[in-house]
C-alpha cells in the first residue's frame, strides 16, 4: 500500500506491545511520521477518490511552529508548499468528501485563494472562525485573536452536519459500582472543566456565581443548590468508597470520583434549599438545609457567592447542567 520509503521504520502497536508488520489490514489505523508529501503520494494507489474527510493543520508561517518545519517561508514558498499537498489531498477525496484546513490570520487569506483555485470556489462550504484567547489591551492595532478553518469539497453537494452531545451519553449502567472504578487501576478526569469552568465549583471561595443584573438567588431561584465537595488521597479512596456506598443513597453515587493530578475528588450537587421560603431578607440559615450525613463524611459546603448587601447569590449553571458535565469522563 505504501512506498518502501514510508515503511522504512514501520511499527505496529497492539495491546500486547510492539509487533512485527507482515501486512496491513484494512481495519488498521495508521500514523505516518515523516515527510507528509511522500506519505500523501504513497496513499494514492489504494485510496485515491476514497477518503471521506481530511483535516490539515499546516505550519502557520509565523516562525513559531514546534515541529521540524521551516515555519518562516516567504509567501511564495509557503504557497508552493501548501499547493503540492492540497493537490494530492484533492485526489484522495471522494466526491462527497470534505477537507478542513486550519490557519491563522497570517496566511488565511492567501490559503483561501489557493484552495479556491484547487477545489474551485463553488465548492467552498464556508470558513469556521475560532476565538483563540481573551482580547489583550492594545490601542495601536486591531486584535488578531482568531484562527480559521477553510472547508471545501470536491463537489458542491449539500453539507449536512450532525452533532452528538457527549454529556448525554450514558457511560455507566451499574450505579452501585461507580465509586469502585478508581480501585481497579482506572482513573478519570473531567473533560469539560476547561469548557464550562465547572472545576471551579470544586474550590471553596469560588467566584463562579452568576454575574450581571440577575445574580441574586431571588432573581434566579432555580439556580440555588449546594455542592458538597471532598478531596482524598489515593490510599483513602477504597475506605471512602465503601462508606459512601453503605449510605445507600443513589444520589451520592451518581457522581463519579475524579482523579486530578495526584488527588481524588468527589463533588455532589444537591438541591437542598426551601425555595418557597425565599425572600429578599433570606439568609443561608433560613433556607438551606445542610446535609449533615455528608458533613460527617468530611465533605465541605460550597454555595453560590454572596452579592451586594450580603444578598444570597445564585450559580451560573443549573444543577442539571452540573450533573451532566460532571459525569462526562475520559480514561486517563
């Protein structure tokens, strides 16, 4: 399938370790490390006109690329570099295939014109624009905080995208065994904490409450609940798991133990306040009913930060969103 030059140091990784390669199976996933132009050309014999999706993240021509590219071409050299690879990529694409090419503001306009020429302008589905970071204070120029992904196809077919919310996937079916997973040499981390900042719930003194005009609990009574939070060392997890399971409360074990660095963390969100008693003068003592059972187990209480005039605050997200994101895990 591939040229001898590409296969000069091929390795096959399986659950048993590194194995010798006799032949490639159609179901094998390939990672080709080396000259990508040679790799693309070597794929043509078997895969020309058969590839459904191609994603390219080329050197941005900024001088900052971390790979062994010459990431400081002049414009003409960079365009030739890209042209050679895009022409091969076009040959690999199926008629209904799509190619995504990422770039920053430095070359994206040139790249768009080049791709218009290779894939034809009518086959441009659009350009995705991503905000990279917060705007910096700069009074001398317009901020360039975006990256771009140009999307093309070989033919101008309708472009249909479907989305699957990972947070809605049922990962575990046996709730009684959730807390025992870290004991079986597995650990988890919260993959959505960087997206929704829900990891901030895990620290007392957080300012992760709603802001703006409607930031009080009286304004958003559905956004008041308590997060009961505990941190554990690895040698404490087994006994802790047994204690929590013995309490025989499905609500406690519906939240997974997360491993973050060398600490194990457990956070339980409970709607433990009496909304019918809420008024402008309410205090935490008036409306919140602390779960003493969890306090005895060593949990700390985290509630929405107070607002102006010591008024009760509310969270940014509903308890349902907290629960959905908290259980979205990936294997470490």
